[in-house]
C-alpha cells in the first residue's frame, strides 16, 4: 500500500491525517518531507525514504506500508524468486 493511500484512510473530522502528524509519527523533521514520500513515483519531487525512515513508516502504519511500497515493482502474488532462471 502506498503511504498516501494509507494516509488518506486515517481520517479525523472527515479529513485525512495531516502531513505534520505523519512527519511526527515517522520521525522526520517537517511535513514537506513526509509529503514527498506520499507523491506518485513519477512526480519530480517524489523522494524515497532512507532505510531507517522506511522502517519507521512500517512500524507507524502497523505493517500496512512496507519498504517495497516505495519502489515501482509489479505486484505478483506467490512469486517464487528463488526459482528465477
């Protein structure tokens, strides 16, 4: 799940979680930093979080957003990568 999709599901008073609350929860200094993690991959301002922040995001979202979600990978269920020729 993309971080922006997760953020949109966390509503307070009918509005999505603010980027400030998200930034505080994942341990980054400013709402703008958190917002860049939420942008589409192709957006010029998209930023991929550092490994430590990715782990913070995974913990803060209770596993709903994982490090792989920050890469534009095809979603293939039950793919066995050990048998790739």
